[in-house]
C-alpha cells in the first residue's frame, strides 16, 4: 500500500504549504485517491492558481455575449436566434512527448468542450509553434502533430479551416499545439454543467476507461526535463470514430428533455467533471466506480478517477428519462452506465468494491484552491531600432522572405486537413485573412482566425498582447465580417520566475486594452504555463482565436487578385523594422522595439475598410502583417495567380516594415476609394495595379515571374520532407 505523505504529495505536484492545507481541510491524512483528486484539481492546469489574479483584468461582457468564461466554452449571439460556441485549448506537453496522439487528442478535447454545450461543431483551427527546422526533432514533431490534427479532424468530419504555423529555436524542447473549435447552437438549447436534483442519476457515456493519461493535468503543470520521453503513459490515446458517435449521440439526446447537466471528461477526467458539475450546482455527488466501464483489468479507484481516457462524457439525467437516454446512447454503440447520484451533502464520495476511497467536501476543492499573486519583474522596454543598412535588392529580399519557414506556403500542411467537409466552407486556407464558414440553411457566415506574433511579445509583452488581439480583429475585418469576440490561449514559461509573470501580466494588460478599444471581449480561454525545457522558456505566446459574423456569406472577400484592379494601401507606413522578419531573415538580427499599436487608428482604419467591403467597392483585401507591404502584395498575386505592377519609391523600410493597422485593397475605382479615405481622415495611397501578366513588377524596375515566386514560396515544406 502506498504511503500518503509530503514526499508523495510533492511528486504529485503539491508543495509543502498546499499539503498542509489538504491536511487541514480533511482533518486527517488523505487516501491515495483523495490526494490524487486534490493534486489534479489544484494543479496549474485546472486551478489557474498563478494566472487567476491577472485574468480578471480582461473584459468579458458585451450585449452579444451569452456566456463568458466559466463554462466549457464561450457563447455569443450571432443573430437569427443562433449562437456561436467556441474555445481554444492547449495540448503542448503531450504533443512533444507523443506528437500524433498529443495533437489528435487536443482536437478531440476541444471538440467535446463545444458540443457538450449543445453546439454542432462546424470548424476547427489551430495555432502551432515549433523549434528550429534544422533539428531532426523538429521535423519529427511537425510531422506527427500535423498528421494527428488531420487524422482526428478528418475522421470526425469537422473541417480544419485555418490556423498558423511558426518556427523559433525557443520552442525546440516545447512546441505549442493550440486547438480551437467553433460550433453552432440555437440560443434556447444551450446546455450547462451545473448539476441539480438530489437523487438524479449520474451517467457515464462514451468510451471505456483505461490507464492512459493518468496525471496528464499534473504533467501539463510542470517543466520538461531530459526524462520527458518517459512520460508517454501520461499522453492520452484518441479514437475519432468514437468521438463522431459521441457527437451524434449527445446532440440527439439534447433534442429531448432528459439532460439536467452535462460535462466532458477532459483534463483530470472523471475527477474534474464530477467535482465541477457538483461544485457549480452547489450539491453533492456520490460515485460507485464498480459500475465504470473499464477496458483494463484490476483498475484502482485512484486510476479510474485520474484517467484521461478520451471520448467520455458525464451527464446528470432526469430519472424518468434515463431509459430513453440509454436507448439513444446504446443505439450509437456507446457505453452507458449509471455510476452514481446527486446528493445534498456538498461532498464528493467515491466508493469502490465496498470501500469508501474518497470523501471530500467539494467547496474547498474550488474555494480553497491556491491563489498566488506571484512576484513580477518589470521587463525593460527595448530601444527603437537605429538605421538599417541592407544591400539586398527588393527582388532578392522578397524571394528570401516568401521562402522562409515563417512566410512560406503552408499548403503541405493544410492539404493534409479536410477543410471542406460539410460543404459550408466559403474561404479555405490561403484564400482570405480569416476562414469563412457559411451556416447551414442560412446566408449568414462566420469569419474565424487565430493570431499572435511571439517575437513582438518577447520584445515588449504589452505591445505584443495588444497586437495579437488587433491582428485577429484586422484579419476578420479584412473579409468584411464584424469581429465579435475572442478566445485566448496563454502559453508562457515557469510562473515561479518573476520575469515570466512579468511577461504574463504585461501581455494581459495589452490584450485588455485592445479588447476594450475594439469592442472585442474574451469569452473563453486556456492558460498553459511551465512551457520550459531544462530551464529554457518558450517565447511568450498569447494566442488569440477570434470569431466574427457576416450577414451574407456572398459579401465576404478574399485576398486573391484578379487583373485590372488598382491597389490601394490603407494606413500609414513609417517603415517599422524592429522585430521584423526582414531584420531576422535578411540581417540575422532579432532586436528593436515591435511596431507600435495605436488602437484608435486600428479601429478607425478597420471600420473604414469593412464599410468599403460591404459597399461592394472592394474586390480583394489583405491585411499587412509579417513581411510588410511587398510580402502582402506577393501573397495576393499568388492567391489569384495574377500579376501586379507596383509603383512609387521606397526603401526596404517602406516595403518590408511591419507597421500596424494597414490593409491592401484591390478596387476598380481608386479615385473613389482615395476620396472616401481622405474624407474620413484615413491615410491611403495608390501603390500599383493588378495585371494579366504572370509577373510581379517592383518599383525599381525589377520583376519576378509568378512561377519563380511560387517555387520559392511553396518549396520549403516539400524539400524539408522530401
């Protein structure tokens, strides 16, 4: 029998003070199962004990927000009695240990967060960060993660419509895999997790429980070290075909009046789902683990409570509807088992083989969870970049940039994802700044994107946090959609280091300012800390997933050019090269201050651009971000297989600077657009025309053929994996 003591508690992730608090709450030494329950519920992954004090600063309310943070996913009003339900969540540590299953089960978990609230999932996205491409381990992780995302999403039948992929040596030992799902529900059919009704049955639905994923939440709350490869047993194993059955079974059951509460078994499995349901409902819960469907023999109560086996849900049902519910679940060939009932004790009681394995008051599991206001170190603001000297001609600089790992075509990746299953995808990857997905049976559509620029965040986390929100807002705006709300995924290093908490606090400050200025509330999110390997942290990466709405999908614009249009740059260009990809890729320098974010200008420019798109004046639109104006025009030319001729003078700073709040619009009547911009006080400049010649003609008279440009742009991944 395992001795439960401070040494064991520390191995479970609890410190000495937390162990003392457990003893105080229990009034005795806890059992092994009780210690396991405390350790996962008080883990960083489940309790947000280092981040809660800062997350409160984010704006979470707006007239269109139906449910903000606190539920499985955020819920917003998108009109016509419909709601969009969405969230983004990390599966970083598992995806390094076992890339395929880590990424696949990350997709499965975020799908369950969405459909557990009554929504049919309509779109998946991701935000991925990998290490140095020169390292063999990076290739292994990229290959496994991409196959895992595609393998799971494609089998479930939910299109993967967008995302982002970047590389930096800071992610060598700790990649980031952030998965986002968006679903649609009727506003009067949204399901919540708070349990109710003393005596109501607690029902287990889905796959059988195994030993995979035990202590996954604790593993996600610690740094990596050289022995991380030994943690494979804490990585879950997914089955997308069972997930598909589970989606259909739950949505069918939700058409009845049988469900009182429903919660997916995600991090910490049966423990978190039962504790959260009973805790939110202010009731008690009693479980009999003898009745839990098991796929392995001899499982202990501790193993069953902490297993993170996938494709499982916990339901509280109306007793008179339980037989009907059983018939629906078993029709879909899923396990259905009554494993407990709701009580009025305010405690979680766990029984197994006639023994009481756990008996814990529920309130302290949440209310007494540690809350740390950790020390923060103010980060020094970087100096602005001095004059830049580069002798690379514009054509050579452009070719190098569009072929670099951070700017090259992601076709090798997104061709492995089914982005059109379901038939509602209007704009696929590499067609628009945000994915556009039409709602079934409606002209209405959602615009969805993920964004963050970690190299800005590591230089100035406050500016980087604001820029991540602003770019997500800009990408949705560039399609013509109205941005409504965001979900975030806060990926940072060890919070016990003041400099890391300083980055976190600064990023939150920047994000909050941008959300307020842009009427863009945070409705859900996830915090992933301890993203370090042997003491080396990742770049601070506050990934933003954003959703906007279009009344008519036909009004959405992409960024592919057609010939015969004028190109107009909207927004002021000063030539900001600090932290730019030009600086890194051409001069091998990572320094300077990131481009400033003026939120008033961002809002003004974006509102103007959206109005022009919705008026029908704009044939194509692309926001200007990584790589600057010239890279944006090149991407527009490649997307439309259409040439362009650029005019005007300008050095590298002008063409490759990453100034914010800018768009390139392709229009039939430049004079009309420029006049409208002038009347609105918006900086705008005519910079060229699209043409039917298959080449990009640069201002210095140099030209690049589209086949040359495409070969450079699309070559990296095929060569890497050749």
